C-alpha cells in the first residue's frame, strides 16, 4: 500500500507539528504497517522514530526540521528510494550504510554533510543527488562507480573537481 500525508492532515492538528502528530497517530494505530511507499514531504518531521519498524518500506520521502535525527532509518533495509529534505545537521551518512537496496538517494539542503564514505558499499546506487553540501569534498564521490546520474548542484565544486569526477565516472551524467 501507499500512504501520503498531505496538507489536509495538517489542518486537523495545529501549526508546526501537524504532520508529526499525524505520523505518531498512524504509527500507534498500525496504519503504517505493510506500506511500500510513504511520502512525508508536504510538511516537516522532527522525529523519525515512528518509521523504525517499517521493514517492507521501499520508497520514502521526508522533509525534516533542523536537528532531526536520521538514525531511525538504519533498519529500513528494503528501501530502494530515499529522499531527505532539510536534514541540515547531518554530517555523515553512516546510518545509511546498511541500506544496500538503495538505487536512488536524494539529499536536499544538506548544509553540513561532509562524509559520504558510508555510501561506497551501496553497490545498487545508480542515482544520487546531494544539494547544498558546501563542506563536502565531492571528489570522494568518484568511488561510487555504479552511478548513472550524479547531481551536486549547490555543493560548489571547483572545475577541477568536476573534471576529476567525470574522468573517474565515465558512464555517469554529472550535473553541477
């Protein structure tokens, strides 16, 4: 099944925390069990713990709040597609190392992301978007040889870094 939390859910609770409350309620009522896709991008979520037991989840989109922790995602081992927006305090992706089914990963507004080494073991990853990670050494992405598309807009790579990526990743379309 598929569940999308849209703005109508937010109208029920109160400004700022509507989606989070709806997520907790849905989790407690076991409405999330068995989902293969979940879209939480219409509002913001600060606590991902209600997602921790969703072992069959294949696709997830989440818009976070400052300080939100992505550790509850570590056990979502069936994820093939993950989109995280505004998780602005995430410095590394070690939590994602066990998500070996990932083929698509999109990280938007990843302001302080510095370390992507955990992604090197994700051999099925073919599409990667990292936007806004100005502290990231983009040359470390060259180890992701299975990528077909790499989007690093807003990471401010130098021309030399882009050339090095393109040279190392000949079958990858690099967007910068």
